[in-house]
C-alpha cells in the first residue's frame, strides 16, 4: 500500500505562484508514474501534469508554460510549481501515483488552491 500526503495549497492572488508537494510512503517500490489532478466545484477531476519515473512529463494544455512538475525518486516526492496563477486554476489538487502492476491508483487527500482576481 502507498500513502500520499500533499502540502502547499493556499490562497493567492491572480498572477501569483504556489508550490505543491506530495510525499509518498509505504510500498513506494510499486509506484510508476506520479502526477497531479485537480477538481473544481461542479466539475470532473482533470489531469494537470504527470511525470514518469524517468522524468518524462505531460501537461494539460491549460497549464503548459505556467506549471512545472518535478520528481525526486530518492525521496519519493513529486512537486508542482505553479506560476502565473489564474482564478480558473482554483480547485482541490490531488496527488496521484500509478501502480506499476496496474493495481488501482493511489490518491492523496487533496489540497485546496484558491486564486482570487
């Protein structure tokens, strides 16, 4: 089993920056890709960014050029640096880890990001 704990959410004005961090513990050897998803009120959860164990990244079009995902395999952490934040980035952000043996994904508890105009 893997546990994911997020930190770093908060309230920021439009144009500002935040950094989210996620620490994995437990059976971390079973983790393959890691990433961040978000869910705004009344909307479905959506992918924000993912990163493979080898460092290959993938971003939603809406955050390309503004967000940067990074990973430290030795520390079992994944970070999301968010710049030029917009009110539409307001959501609960969830850390995600995919199991290399295709068991169900692991999810963190979520951290709120609120961007005011």
